[in-house]
């Protein structure tokens, strides 16, 4: 989930306002640049106002991109349980420019207990517990380097961790996200087109704790030495793009 989220983030365009009134799944014109925005309606939600700046305006698969700046506001400690869900839509444009939109199903990754697309991730704190990094020296649970870079203490990375409410930000981060090794099934599932993604988190009572909206155009990396039919048709060689 985190990787898929990081794979699609960018700065909100100044000329358009995106908020809780945004209607997902109703695109009529192509997306010209990637956008991430806060679609939350609960004024007491824990995570607010995510902002990211990347080095490109689309997502090329396979490929990589760099997060230049990152920012998120934590308004209160995050408590257990926390339930996560993603809804995703893909739009292509037919002859004459007519938009055709479908809501994606959930594509489960081989050997994983999670997938991409419109998926229900269940209780996120449990997933966090199972995947928390361990300090190589002490053997104690620690935090992901990305979170530490944002200023979150290494011992405050679980749902029980008391993360101080404030705006966490990184400038001149230049964090590279490498998507060159995506499995072929993902590349076929995430075929070229315009994508809208809604990431939601709720508490035990169904109250919204986060709502993050993403709009991103996905393009195919074309190997100049390959003459196949493209990964939409399952024929193109999936060679890594040089960094």
C-alpha cells in the first residue's frame, strides 16, 4: 500500500482546487499532471494536508521517480484499530475523445497477502506490527527510514506510538522510488491510462481518520530496442529503464 501510494504522489496543481467535493470516477478530459490532495470531510481526522513534489508529472512503468519535497500534518495520535481501504478507477479515451472509466478490482500480488487496485486492507495496525523494521544492533523494533527522515522518533512508529501533533516535512529530500522490478502481472493490470485513487482510513467506529485523493497519468516505458506490442498486450520485453 505504501509503495503504491509513494509511486503516484505529486504536488497539487495551483490552478485547480481538489477537496472533499471531488467526484471520483467521472473524468471527461485527460489528466495532464499528477496531483495528490486531501479529500477528507471529518475535521477531527488524524492525517491532513499531504503535499509532495516529484521530479515528473506522470508515472512511467516500469521506471522510477524522485520525491523532492514531502509534507503531512498529524493532528492527533493515531489509535488502534485503524482500517484501510483503497478505491481505484482507470480512464481511457476512445476514438473521438470519449472517456471510458472503470473501477478496478483488487489484483493480489503473488506471494503477498495484499494487492493493488480497489482493495480492502483490513486492520492497518496489525499489518504495521508484522512489518516494523528491527534495529540491526539492538534487535529492538524501530521505524522506517522515510518516517525517521520526517522527524518521527524511531520508537514511535507503531499505532501505540505517541507521535506529536505537528506538520512533518522534508525539503530537498530527493528520495528515489524504484518501480523497475514490478512483476509482469502488475504491469498488465496497471495498463496505460489516467488513474484516480482514493485512500481511506477509518477508526473502530467508522470515523474517517484520513482521506487522500490521487490523480495520475500512467504511461508505458518504451524500450527503444524492442518492437513488440506493448505490455498492455503482454508482448513487450519488461526491461528496466536506466536511472
